[in-house]
């Protein structure tokens, strides 16, 4: 965080950007960092006994089950640093989207974002052209899709089958400010984030 | 069921002469930052293709991997045989430079239905005649990271050419397909890869996968998105075996040297 505010005092920046919670199996966080935030009042939740779920999974569960001081009926979880690096980490994060498919969770990197379009709903995606696009894609994660229909894309799908080994929609382009998607299968929506 | 054997010998400084299977390597460079071991891959490969903007990467970044050498020397040494794709990313000056050195430029800008990587794989499969293709293994540098739709499109190329050996590589890890048609032996090179690994049922759930050699082995286990997939696993032995009813992606971390 201090690197993103190069003209400010690092201590000021760190005090301003203090997490409420640090959670996970604690095998990566540095002792000095943990101590610094604990001293400022951050809650440290050590889950090192649970090796069956990823750190992101533990955090989603925490937000879902334990946070009481925010309105959870319309919660959307933004996940920074979810992509890139080790592929097994990345795909594990994508699987968290699928495991918590009734929650709004958005994976973010410098280059793009990903979120789930659950098959239980028709979807309208309102594009913010100043910050995202035009490159986008739709991915049938986990199961082939027998039928997907879209509007608003350069290469719209019309009752199209999608599957790995066959067609998936990548390097597509958003043409309109409202995209609609209807599918028989859970899809990942991904769109590029503009470099400012 | 027939056995298929895998190893990351191409990450070793020298491939042992008795190494089996004996493979011919081809290298495809995509438009992402070059992995730091790209010169090593280049050395092992008999054929070197740049997919469109991958040529920019070789031109700009190979000299950076040899900071004590003259950039022109490095560029002449690392000259691809082919630059292929829809040519919307490669710079004019880069294209001209390699064309002058004899690189074949294959412009596929009329074909917007397939990715640049797909075009390169097809080219290697259909047109290269001066290398032994019976045991070819295609190494793809710069396949991961960046835009997710590019990355997942590259992974789909593995699935579309499931009878070919294609390995996607980044600085951090590699990915390749384990087709359901075979039992698999993966021979780990612990000096260059591991211990973090994973198995991913891409495209279809797996009703039954069985492994040996991992910290958390699977025993006739179901895997699917929304349920269990094997990530943050650890290789325990130098030989991993995998048997599944479904195509799986194998991924393993690459050690920072």
C-alpha cells in the first residue's frame, strides 16, 4: 500500500489501510506484519488446523457466517490478487466461485475480472466502458453448456453449445453497454480492466 | 489401458540421452513476458515459432536475459523459424527484422475463429516436415497470466488437440493435459519443479480419479467444479501415477532458480 502512495509517509498509509480481519492458515504472513496489525486492533483468526480448504474459502465462509455489523443481504465480495501466479491457486479461487454460487464474488487482477453467472438466473451485465472492456469471454466451467444465448457482444451466441475441447467464447468484444446472457449451465464471465 | 509417460526434462540444463520417452521439442512463444528459462527451452527445441506479438517479446526481452551481451548478437542467435498469427500485435519493425533474417512470416489475419496459439499448433501438426513429428512435444512460453480469457483459451487448445503433447509454461508453473484415454506416469524433476501441484477436471466432472505419489492421494475420488478439485497438493514421490475417467489438467509449480 505505501508503494501506491509514494509521496506519503508509509506509517500513515498503513494506519489508514488497516484490515479488520486477518484469516487463514498463517503459513505465509510475516510475524512482524501480524504483530503490527494486531497492535492496531485487527482480529487475527488462525485456521491452521484446517488444511482442506483454501485461504479464500475460509474468508468467504467468515464473511458469510460471522460478520454481523454489515448488511449481508446484498453483499458483494471483491477479491484482489486472485489471478496469476500458481495455476492451482488460481483455479482453486475459481472453484470458490462455484462452491459459493449463490454469493456475489468477483475475482480481480490488474488485467481482468472474473465472476460467476449462475444458471439459475438470466443475466444483465452493465458495462462501465471507462474502466473495463472491450475484451471479454464466457467460459463453461465444470460442465459443458448445451445452450447459451447472448446479446451485446461482437460475436453473440445464439442457442450455442460450449465446452472445453470445443467452442468457448474468448477474445470476444463488448459492443453495447448492456450485455445479456442466458445459459443452461454455470458460466464464468471475464472482462479486461483498462490500464489507467 | 495404455501408459503415457511425462517428465519436465526440458527444464533441465541437459536432457539425459537415455531419457524416455525420447521427444522432439517445438517452442511457441506467446505475447506475455518471457519466462526466465526461455533460453533453455529454446536450446532444447528444434523448431521455434512466435505467435504474433510473441515476436515482440523475443525481440525486446531475450537481450534482457543476457545483459552482458550485445543485443544484436542475442537477437540473431534467438531467431524464430516462423512468426504466425493474425498479426494484430507484432510490431512492423520486429516483423521486418526477423523477415530480413529469413524467418517465415505466415499471416493468418483472415481467420478470426481460432486463437494465435491454435494456429501455431495446427501449423506444427500439418506443415513442418523437417523435424520428427512422431514424438513431438510443444512447449508454450507465456501461456498463463495476463487476461484470463487468453489463458483459458490456451487451456482449451490443450483440450482441442488432446492427442498431442502440449505444455503451457509460465515463470511460476506448468500445465498439461492428462487425457482419459491413458494411465499416466509423471516423473518429477525435483531440482526444477514442485512440490506444489494440482489436478483439475477441466470441462467435465470426473466420477473417478486415483493417484499415487501425492501428499493427498485420490482414491477413486469424484472431482468437479463446485465440489472437490485437487489444488495445493504436494508431490511426495518422484513418480506420480494418475488414472481417471475424465480429461484432467496436471499443474506443478516451477522452482525459482
